[in-house]
C-alpha cells in the first residue's frame, strides 16, 4: 500500500530525507497496480518529485 500523500509533509519538514524518498519513488513499479490506479499513483509521484526538486 502506498501513502504518497503523507510524504509531502515529510519532504517539507525533513529535507535530509528527500534523496531517500526520491530513490524510493524511482523504484516504484506502476505495472503491478490496476490500470485504474496507475495514473493516479503516477500523478501523486510526479507531484512529490516536483516538490522534492523545488
């Protein structure tokens, strides 16, 4: 189970964890999720990566 929304606050308040979170996001295999969920997870991942790179 993914909880990407919770990572937004972690990224904001624990910047030292950004590298580990980014590495974890890059390892997520979207193919193992249902077709209806993959785009939603991808959107959350993209938002989180944008926040990390900000």
